[in-house]
C-alpha cells in the first residue's frame, strides 16, 4: 500500500482502513490523503450500514467510535482528521476501490494547495 507523510510521520491508509473496517456499523472504508493549503490531511470515506445512513445522531456516534478506535489502535498521526460518510465507494472497472475517485468526491469544494 501507499505511504504518506503527515506531520513527518509515515501514514499507511490501508492500515487505517483495516482498523476502521472493524468498527460496528462500517460497511466499507477508503482512507485518502488530501493535499490542503496547510499540508496533507487524512480523511476516511466511510460507508455506514443502511440503518445509520439517514440518522444524524447515529452517524455522529459512529464517527466518535471510529475516532476512538483509531486513537486506541494507531499512532495519532494515522488517525483521520475527518470522517466523511458516503452512500457507496466508487470502484474501477475491475471492481476495486477507486481511491482517485474517492479523493475527487471528497475534495469537491475544498481549498487545495496550489488552487
């Protein structure tokens, strides 16, 4: 898997995904690194289970549980600074998660470095 540096600490999105996917209520996850004005930022795109999708309280609870799990299992720099909920993750023609498209979807309306 890819390695990124965040706060001069190596970050492995695949490892982050493994931890998040163990959280109850998470159907799928793709962690991506977004280059922002103030430096790279790790964001987890999470597909929650259907019964949580339209309930803001349950989603807020899931977000907290994801954050808690990451803080418990991973180095602080490998904990996503944001969790974004998506109905589904984009896949490529082979049926694999399309991280570039996830990045595109999450990146809409953000302040990117170099814009």
